[in-house]
C-alpha cells in the first residue's frame, strides 16, 4: 500500500488519489505541430527508479500534486503542489 503525504491534508492512502501520469512532461502549445503533441502524449520512458508523477487528491483537497516515487520500491521521496504558486505559498507559511 502506498501512503502519500499530501502537503494540504497530511498522509493519506493512495486510494484517495488518482494517478495522472508522468509529471516531468512539458506539453507543447495548443497550436504546436501534431508531431509535438504525439511525442508528448505517447512517447514515455519506463524509468526504473525515482520518477516524478502527477497525482490528484480526489477524496481530499482535490489538488494536483507532483510526487517523486521510486518505481521499484514505491517509496515516496518528495511531494509538492503541481502549481508553482501554491508551492511558493506553502514555503512562505512555514
């Protein structure tokens, strides 16, 4: 069982979250060539080790999070809000 430490709600079971895919991808502009969109959507690396993933806390705060998770051990190394403004707000509150 994976336990994800939500920066807004505290540590929760992974069943409260929805996996959103690779969190390290930068998507192209909406008017970018179709090949750029094809590459962003379909071409992925299958990383054996720590990978950044996007997760949404559906049964909690509903925020999108970036989770650095080891794909071999499922150990969570880091969790932060996906929106940079929220990440900055959390850092200034501490």
